[in-house]
């Protein structure tokens, strides 16, 4: 089994997927993001799950979306992606910048 984390956040709080990733890596976003409107935390969630190693990436994204959608998230007006590993910075595989690891939700 291998650990994966599905990240999701709203377009209201993040202007780009990079800002969402930056929030989970460092706890910060640009001055134009959620901090500019006086909120203390953005609307974002991380869902960690385990799946068999070697499973197709598309299937892993579907699993992550299923977990997020079961927790009242949707694809409308959100950015989302899946990373290998957990958000614990001591694990390898943290926050890949590879283009094929990014999955954008469709804006409405």
C-alpha cells in the first residue's frame, strides 16, 4: 500500500493551483488571496488515503475526488491535485511540481 493526499481549495481563496500548493507547503498565499479579505484561514482541505502501489494515476485521482466529494466538496470553482505521500514534510514525494501531477477542476 502507498499513501496519497488529495488537496482541494476554492477559487475564492486561491488564484492558482500553485497558491493552493504553497498554502499546504508553507501556510501562505499571495496578498490578493484570502488574507487580503481579512480571513484567518482559506477554504481548503487535504484528504490522505492509501491505495495499492502501481495503481493508475487517473484512478487515484478519482479516489481522491470521491473522498473530497463525500465531504461536501465539488469540482465547481475549485483547484485540486493529488500528491504522493502525506503532508508530513519528512516523507519523500512531497509536493511534486511536475505538470502531469496537477489536476485542475473546471471553473463554472
